[in-house]
C-alpha cells in the first residue's frame, strides 16, 4: 500500500473530510433558508442562487469519487449524443443496482455543467435527512411516498413548478422504484409473470406511473430521455464506504438518447414503451456480463478542477479554526475540555457514518410486489 492510499484509509483523515462536508452543508442550508425571502420577489434568482449552493455541497461528494478514490467513468455513446449534454432539459432513466449509482450520475452532471440543477423523484423519507434532504427541499426536488393515491396531487404540483426552471436540468428517475436485490427481483418477476410481461434478469419491473406522469407534466419543457445503464469493470460491487476509503473503481455507462417526440403521448402506450426500454436495458447488461463492456463507441469526459477547488475552499475555511481549537484544548490540559472535544469527535463520526448508511443496499427497502408488506403499510 502506497503512502497516499494509506493516508486515505486513516479514520482521522476521513473524519476531517466528513467534518468539512457536514459543517459546510449546515452553513449552505442556513444560507438557503435565508434565500427564501427572494421567492416571492424573484423566483428565478432564488433558483439560480440555490443551484450554485447545492453545487457547492454535492460537488464535495463528486470530489470523493473523482479525486479521492480516482474512480474512472467511461461513457458508451456517440459524439452526437454527447454534444447535447448540458444543453437541454432531459429525463434520465438509470438502473438502481449499486450504492454509488447516484454518485456516478452526479459526476456526469458535474462534467457537463448541470450538477447544481439536477433533480430526482425521491422518496418522502429522504426529505428528513439532514443536509441531503434539506438541500433537496430548497432545490424543489419532487418527493413522493410511492403510494399513488397519496402522491398524485403532490407529484403533479411539484412537476408543474419545474416547467419554467431557468437552468438546464437532468431529472433522474429510478423507474424500478427501489434498489435491486435478489429478494426484490424474485418478487418483481412474480409480478411480471402475473401481468404477462417478459421477465427481466438484471432489473426489477419498472413502475410506469412515475415515468408517464413526469412525461405528461414536463411535456414541452423536456426535449429528450437519456437511458443510462451502469455497470462496473471486473464485476466489482462498489460502496460509498469504499469510496471514502479511497478504493478505485471503473464505471461504464451506456447512454442512449431518445427524443420526446418519438415517445407516445398515450399513457398506456408510454408505459409499454418503458417496458420495452427495460427489456433492451436487460439485453445491454447481458452483453456486459458476457463481453465485459457495452457495445458502441466510448467517450471519456475529463474531470474538471472545480470540485477539488470547492472542497479545498471549504477545508481551508473550516479546518484551520478546528485544528487551532483542538491544539488549544489539549494544551490547556483541562480534562473537561478534552472530554468534551472527544465527545464532539465521536458524535461527528457517528453522524458521518449515518449519512453513509442512507445509501447502503441492505438498509434500503421496498414493499414492491410484496402483498404482505403492503397490508402492513
């Protein structure tokens, strides 16, 4: 193990990185709260400011992927598609198999200038998560409970608000509704069999209601749908904790662009289109399983320095007084101060670990297709 790799694996250094993210996030959330006074006066100015503020927070996570772990992202697509990136409002359909799939999506958003304005249809529980959920709230993320009877009005209203968004946005949809696990896959394929739909090998059956509703509400704003299928070289199963430990992964992303004009307006036909798309995604994953790559030409967008510079700014701003304070505490020799500072470090470490835990596969769940769970809900 090299010196740099050794340092990245040290808990104290990871804790400092986590401290910068958490404290800078709280500062950003406070500034976002202050910008709310702009909403009734100049809604578009409020949005542009919050795009920059969210970028300042999310880019720290992208920095971990790109600069800390050195993870590489390769796109399998044509140059004509790449030329459209960051120049139009789009819906992104991404498979939900890995803990860091959102992070790979964010790194592409960053490289094409839409990280701050990226959107997602997120589950309601995330709204309460400090930093992540709070930032999303100010960014007008659309939240749902995944119960259509309760979500209908909230989702329609949230999507309608985005029609006049001033920045190009990539709206991410996890159409599978939950992260892939073998148990969920078995349940999902039972549902597919019951509905007379082709079974999928590498994906869950897509939930069409969120997609058709988003298409309906954002028609005229969104010009394309990007289908993204993600996998990792050497059958690696990446984790966010692995990224924090400096583990390097190689991500491959197949990207296909579909014009909204070519997608049916009728709800049932649109749902059928989505099912067909997932059958094609499954075929792409089958190809990757056999060949170790997706078909087609490759593009490797260069990482930009802004994520690293943004993190260094916050690290300089926040770590200097922290280190100075820590030195003062230990020099003072006061048992009370030392114990208090140690308790602060323990609380901070637990907070960082809890944030990481939000992404863990074993802690994500869904009652999709599970009639017993639905009855309990």
